[in-house]
C-alpha cells in the first residue's frame, strides 16, 4: 500500500510539473529567502505568445484553467484571455476592441465575467488623486463606458451583465455562484456593490468618500475584502466587511505605503496582497496578512515588480504578475505555495 501511494504521489508531482512547463533555474526566478514560502516557480505567459505584457490571472474553480488580461503586440489596451494551465487552449474571449479588465470564472466553469468598454469608448476619467500620484505607475484610469459582461464558453455569447452610467468593473463571483461583488461610480463616488449573479438587485455596501475597489468574497461567502483610498493620498489601505456593509474594519494603517490587490487564502485565515513602498526605490512585493490585521509576513523580495497575487482553490498554488527573471514586460507566474497548509496553518517561522 505504501509503495502504491508513493508511486501515485510521484506521478501526480511529475504530471503537475509537466503541466506547468519547463523549469528555469531557481536563482533566476526566486530569491533565497523566497524558498521559505514557495518553490518551483514557472512563467505561464510569454512575449512569444504575442503579448506585450500580461497579468491579473485567476484560477477556474477546478484549478485547471486560468483567465487573465494581456496587451496584444502592437496594441495599447488589455484584452481578456483564457487558457489551460499547461498553456494550451489559449483564446481571446473579449472582442479585441476598447479596453478590458478584471476577468473571473463562474463557479461551474461554463461562463465567466470581465469588464469592457468596447460598446462605449469615451475617454477615461483620470484617477481622483492624479496630481498626487502622477509619478506612480499604479495609478489607473476609469473609463466611463466600462461595464461588466458575461461570456458563455459553449456558445461564445457575450452579454452585458452590469450596466450603469459610469465605471463598472473589478467584479468577482461568490464561491457558490449566487452573488457578484464589484465597484461602480454610478453614485458619483466609486463604491462597492453586491448583486445577484444575473446582475440584478445591486446593493451598495460602502458609503465613505474615496475610491473603493478590487473586492472579493471570503471563501465562506460571509465577508468581503477590498482596497480603499479614504485619505485621498494614493496610498490604498485594505478593509474587510460583512455583506451588509455594517462591520467595516481597516486592517492596514501605514499612510506612506500602498496596500493593493488583497485576495483570500481558501482557508479564510489569511489574505495575500501587494505592498508598494515609494519612499525609496518603488518596490512592489507580496505579503500575507491576517484578516484582523494583526499579523503580516513578507513573501517576495525580488527587486522587480510582484503584484496581483491569487491562490488556487485548493491553496497549493500561488499565481501572480511579475517582471522577475529579467523580462521587460510583466507576465503571469505560478509556484507551489508551501508557506501555509491548505487549512491555513503557518509553516514558516520568522
């Protein structure tokens, strides 16, 4: 029995390594201290695929596919793509027109959502803190014609799902597929909303001035996390809340540091996010954070950009956007995440 289990485990490991692609030397893609947190780093998207750059990738619920945004060569705006984890089955699912962002798989894998302004390409609205952050590469525009669309894989049908005047984007589904959480400027300030999976019955759950965005449901569907610029200084902070919006808690507090792109570990015991420090050399790295904000651990320290991290549904893999390995444009990377057990127990002791 033990030999059977050994060989089964061995072949699963070989299969996964083959699935993700050929290895690159660890000293090229991973610093020494990062080995405490993850191993076997692989690059998933490449310039040779026809992408100037790619990023913000998410797993399907079965962990076999990813969706992401990428700028096709010769273009300036992101489009939405899906592919299998081994790089096969690459397909653009957006129209190729206008700008897109923020794709996410539905729970059954038969459809997905993403935001696009291909039907209304009015000039984008500059970030509210442009004067304060014009030298910061993370500032992004908010196209007023951006709406959220649903794409069906079998039919290729594209349907407008969430439609209101002003920017509607940054959407994701709850794990059970019953709800969507997103950000919208429909009330003249960028706030967080929750609606049914068909886009109906939208309810606003934030009401403070300043940008609120990048929201995700917790794995159990009882809490949400998002980023906010309440101080209007460009240095986003991370908040958690309940679905009614009545229990908002700010869990990062450094006013001189950007806190960006929080995402839940499947255990619900941790968040991973991007931390950007502009007091010296602009540096973007990944950090683990407990949902009460009391415990933080630095995960990456590569001298280039690391951002937009997500965990696989089983917690075994970390996927993120990076420029590591000497590449010019950011691409999607993946690694086995060993710093936490699937149940969220910390394996690394600092």
